[in-house]
C-alpha cells in the first residue's frame, strides 16, 4: 500500500494532509500504519477513512503535532491511541455509528486542541486526555451510551 511506501522515504514531517483509507481498495486494504512510524508532524489534516481495516493507530505512535484529526464511520478501529500527541492546531473529530468498535481513546500527552473536540463513540469505555489544558473552542459531544457501571473511565487531569 501507499502507506508502506512512506517508510522507504524516511519522512518525518508531512507538509500537507494525510488521508488514510478514504477510498475502498479491496485488493490491497490498509490494515496497519507501520509505514508511518517515523512521522512526528502532519502540518494539515489527518483523515482516517471508513476503509481503514486496522484495529489501532500504532504506526502513528510518534506523532506529536497535527493540524486536525478527523475520523468518520470506521468500524474496524478498536483503540484510538496517540501516545505522543502534544497539540492539535484545529479540531479532533471522531464520529462513528452505533456499530463502532472504539472502546478506548488515549491521548495522554495532548495539552491543546485549538478549535473543538467532538467525540461520538457509543461503545467508549475509556477516555484518557489527562494532560489536556486548553480547548479554546469547546467539547461538543461525548457519547458514552453503553458503559456499564463497573467499567469505563474518563480521565481529565486539569
């Protein structure tokens, strides 16, 4: 896939947008983001499409800065974790239907979202934004419909 080709070029900063599996490719679906393992910054937006077949975002573990992050209608992803993400210059937008599998959102180092944060994840059990200090916009919606009384957590340190 094109994602794997980036690894060969030793790219660390993308001076534009990154679209992941926004168009269906049944012959060579994107099942992991390992080819993005060296990326530390995306100047514009990251869009994670409904055709991404991976269960996590492990290949983006080194990502520190991004313009915006948008994900809609992805039923394969179970964990949205960006452990080194520090800042989002735009918005964090995660919108998924009831059949969504995301149970965990973890951005423990994220301090700033400059516009807004919108999260629609009905099966969410854990939301970790421990370092979040500032959202000049607002958190528009957090939907935790299917949480049991014994499971799940929402962590905001500040």
